[in-house]
C-alpha cells in the first residue's frame, strides 16, 4: 500500500484498540506501520508491551510497560497525541 494512502498513525493524533488473547510471556507484533520515511510499531516482548516510533532516524521514541501482561484476554488501547506538526507522539 503506498504510504500516502495508509492511515496517518505516525502523523496524526489517533486512538487504536486491540482485543487480544495472550499466552504467557507473549512475544510478537500487534501492529506496525511504516515506509521509507520511518514508522511505528506496537509489539509484545516476553509479555512487556512496547511502542516504538521512528521518524527518519532523526526522532526516535520508545515506551515500554512497567509490568508484563498476564496471559488471557486483554483490551489494549493506545492514545497518541501529536502536539504540533513535527512533534514526537505523546502516549497517554
């Protein structure tokens, strides 16, 4: 899919909701989006939730959960707020 036709997850404020049934120490990508100019990814690393944002290697941001997610069903919600054009996403 050409980058200009994809959702503006890295350049616009957004809200993403994921319903997942996780195993113990789950590892894997929940969603990823990117192109030649950078991208973002939300994934699990041995049960820890990790969000990474990369803007052309110039701006990088990583947020990691303080605790591991337990096995079972979870609703994961990510609110990303772009404060101003060119600003890094702020997770809340």
